[in-house]
C-alpha cells in the first residue's frame, strides 16, 4: 500500500515509504504500555511523568493523541506510549494490529509491549502482581485460536522470557525497598472471551454447562482447581492468549503484568474497598515504572 | 445472592429481593440500544430525545449513568437506554451479561436489545443498512463458540424474527418518505474476533493462512465470495454471533442493525469522506427511531 489509515486510531499515513510525521512523533518510543480503561492509561502517563521522569518528561502527556478515533486513548510520556485497549481480546486485537503497524512505520527499535491490568487471582492473596509466563485459553490450552479465511488457526501463546525476568528483577532490590511491600510472582494466565461463564462465575446472566445443565459451585471450584494445579494458572483475565500470540507472531517482545483483585477460589465478586482497589491498581504502575527506570532509561 | 454488584457498570444492588432503586430507575425501559462508541451512544440519546420525543423526553439524557465504572457509557432517554459496548464480542459480552441482569432486577417487560453499529458490506452499496437474520462466526457456522469450564460449547446465533420484521417495516412507509432515501435489507452477518486476519483483510500487521503462508488478494476474495454466496452474509462486524447467541439463550428479543461503510469485495480500507461517514452512521439511528415511534411508543 502506498498510503495507509490506521482506522481505529485515526492515524493517517499518506506516504508509507516515507512516513516522516510518524517517525518524528513515535520513532523514539521504547515501551508501549496497554491497559483496559482510558482513565487508567491517563493516570499511568501521569504516574510515569512524575515517577520515572521526576516531573521533567517534557511531554504533553495529558493530550489524547488517538482522540479522533473515539475508540482508544493514547498518551505519550517520554519514551513511553500508554494506550487503552478496552475489555477483552477482540477489542485489544484491533488496537494491537494498528500499534504494531505504527511502531513498524515509525521504525521504533525493539519496542516492548507491556499490558498492565487487573485480574482475578487463583490461590494468591488479593493485591499480588502476576507477571505472565504463558497465556492459556478457556479450553486450558496455551494457544490462541483464530478463524482465518474460514479455517481454525492455533498460535502459541507465551511471553518473552527476558522481558519477564527483567520485570521480576525490578520487583526486588538489594536493600529491600518499597517495591517489596507487595508480592510479585511468575505464573500462567488464563484469558477468556467471557468474563462470566468463561471464568466459571456463578453471578452471570447465565451459568450453564456444555450438557445444558446449570453448573454448581462445586463444578466451578473443580474447574478453577484444575486451572491452578494442572496448568499453573495464577490469574484470570480476558486478553493473555491473544496478546501473547499476536506479539510473538509479529516478533514483538511482550509482557502481561496484572494485579489480582480477588481470590477466585474464595468467591466471584470483588469485595475490596475503593481505597484498596486504588492501591492494588497502582501496583503494576509501580513495578513497570521501576522496570523502565532500571532497564530502559539507564541503558540509553 | 442476597446482594449484587454489576462490576463493570458500577451498579450496586444491596438487596436483590427488593431492588427498589433499580426498579425505579430502569423498570420503564422498553428498548436497550447498544453501540460501540461512548460518543455515538451519547449522540443516539440526543437523537432519540429530539426525533422520537420531539425534544420533550423529560430525561437527563446527557448524564452518563455508568460513568463510575470507567468502562461503558449509558444514557437514559424516555423508555430507551443507550449503552456503549466497545469493539467486539469479548467486551460486549461483559456489558450484555450485566445489562440482562439489570433488566431482570428492574422487572422490565419484554425489553428489546438492539445493536446499532457500523460494518463492512459484502456486495452491497456503502451506506446500506443491514438488519441481521443470523450471526455467523469466522468458521462460517451460525453459532457462537464459548469455552465453559474447559469445554467447548456452541450456541445457536439467530435474531428474533418479529423484531426484525418490525424494523424492516419501519424502513418503508405507504407514501414513500425520507426513510426510503437509503436501502435497508435483511441479510446474515458475520462477526469475527479479529478485524484484520479474521475478516481476510490484507492491511493488518499479519495476513497468514492456516498453513503458515501469507494469504493473497485472490484468497481473500474467494473467502468473501464464499461468505456471500454460501452463507448469505451481507455484512461483517465483530459482535453478531455472540450477541445473537447470548440474548437468545437468555430469552431476550434482539436485533442487529448495522450500516455498511464500504464494500469489502472492492477493498479493505474505508475511503468515504467524513461527511459521508456521518450520514452513514446516522442511518441506523433514523431506522431505530422510526421503529420506536411506530412499534413501541404507539402501543403504550
């Protein structure tokens, strides 16, 4: 194509052979942070401005650069681009395709894609941050299934090992600092297309097994225990297999860093207070900000 | 459950046996309109206020009632609730589960769920409005596949016949009025989880067949012709099978009303002008507003 239009981001590339504007605007990006909500990504940009750049990023980090598309929000702060992706794989795959094209047009050097999210935990204390090894789908396979030209295609769904180790490294410090105030662990992450039945919840509009009968609390717990014991799944969200698979397929190093808001072995509803949730939601910010300082900015 | 919290809508139901507040706020709702973007749903509420209620809905239709959840936007105008659902099935299934619970708690009488969206057309002129008969997934089956407790479950994915006929009826008038200025047709609708590879687009970050080779323009056209000829598919979006299947499963009458922005047999990118797109996007508004006046409000 001689020209391109990243439709959902409303980004126009009039000359794909010389995408000068795109290079100028995005060529310096080293980390693309992704998260569900517009508001959280706005907060993350502010957090990085204050905590990574000590208030001196020099960026207009409050401006939503994808505003014209009316679907996703994007904020540039220093070498970091923070973008919202909505709830689940389908919406995230759209923005991911367009962001991968964007970093290619901009000729970004080894850009890292890090999803920062919330999740349900499995056998871990609420507030624990999980850095994902592999994504698992709802059939308990570590792959992402997609229908292409009418055929079922399965792609492997694991995350970049070096990036994961660097993130885990950023969770610890020799002198034990504030970063040890919460637990950061490695684990596998199940991503489902349905928040309710797909995650065995009993509080959805429907809770029905394959045989057409309602499932029970015991069915749910059996399933969640299988996830935990057989697959090493420590948290559940709605994006991991697609995110791992598409980035791996496109040669992008990626990581999924999610805090757990509840322990699904104990219930389906989030019962933490607003103040606790705010603290929990900020934990992945703290880890990723520390990672950026230690592993990205110190090496430039 | 004695209490419930519709997490993504931030709606609290302290006493599920006597959800008085919910009944007061939502019990009168007859139509739930759903669409991808917050901004479009805000516009739709305004459009209904002006064109269905002649500016006299008496509703605070500009207030986003789901604002505290930071994920979806909702606006009440008269007997209509307009709610955004984001891009694709995963995000829409979350809000759909919670809205179905909401109308049940509120004891709404036969509430209709109507999705108003944009889509790619197949062999139809851009600007055509398609009212869907059946949803098809990317494997060209009229069903929605979901993983429940680790097992694959397939549910049928057709829309309510009477509601579809009433919508088509609203497209015509005996004296031929403004409603005939654009074409409204019946057709099947493919909904895919991926906007790019899932729809055979050549302009995504990856375009690869099941055998690992890149697909060509000829492969794409073969696939799209199969969709058109074998399945009667007239438009493609990202929600239809899940939306049809979950509403059908839960006993909710539903319809999918999407305008086509391009003819996919001729290309992958949207080339219409901003003014054309604005006109196109308003067409489902016009049809649904006419339907509400003729079939909902006139019968009360």
